[in-house]
């Protein structure tokens, strides 16, 4: 677990190093509409950004509202989202979530994390992403990349990404929460990479 001084140091350095990322969004999965953003986030699970973007483009060419989505067959959805992988499970969840949105939420994407997590295929990580990038709330999503960084920093003390999410969200100062996800994930992808982290050029190595 990191102490408050280390956490302050980490965010001070990352915010200075990646200033333009404070208000940026993950373009492969976040769109102008809440519904397409939700589906984009669902498709992004265990999928590279480039593949997610292709799957989203192909699917949204067929349907971009819950009402139109449930008119598609599962086979049509599978064919469209195939590049994103896990297409059987994802297609079922897309249809089920679209139906739930229509029946329980007046076709609108919920604005609370608790309600989001009642949707098929939407867990804590996905709900954190939606809360942050669709509804503008200061949530920090912990995916594989962010978790790798937190673990190496000694910030996470559990191999459970859900617990790591609770830890980083509860210990991050409010003034950094809005930009935190993009700073952490950008640093993880560019510097704290999986196989050979670039420790010599890491701006937060003193806190590692």
C-alpha cells in the first residue's frame, strides 16, 4: 500500500508528464451517445483498441439504439463484432442489455454505478469507465494495464482487480481523480509495459 506522500508524488509527476491526457477519452470505445459508448465498453473487454474500433464501426452501422439492436439476430451481431473476440458471450450480453435498457430504464443508460452493474456483461471496470467518460464522474477504472502499474508500484496488495479498483479510488486525492485513469493507463502502456518496463525513463520510479 502506498502512503499519501507517494501517491501525491505519483500524480504530480504523471499530471505534469501527460498534461494533454487529463480530458482525453479512449476513442476506440467512447462515443457521442451514451448507448454506443456502453456497447463500445462491453466490446472492449480483452480486445485491443484497433479491433474494438472495427467491431464498433461494423455493429453501429447496423444498429445504434437499443430498439434497433434487439431487431438483429445474434448471428448478425456476432458477424459484426467478430474482430473484438469473445463474440458469443458479448453478442448475448449486448442483446440482453439492450432489452433491459428498454424494459427497465426507458432505453436510457443508467447514471449510477449500482444500476450499471445490473446490466448483463457490465462489471465494476466497465461501470467505472462509463461513469468517468460518459457521465463525467471521478471514477478510476482498473484494467490489466492499470493493475500492472498499481501492482508494481506496491499500490495494490491483492491480485483481485476489483479490490485494486476500490483501493486506488479510495486513496486518490479528489483533485487528481478526474485525470487519474488516463494518466495511469497511458503510463502503463508507454513505460510500465508488460515484458520489459522502461524503468530508466520512468518519471515515477522513485515511488516504485
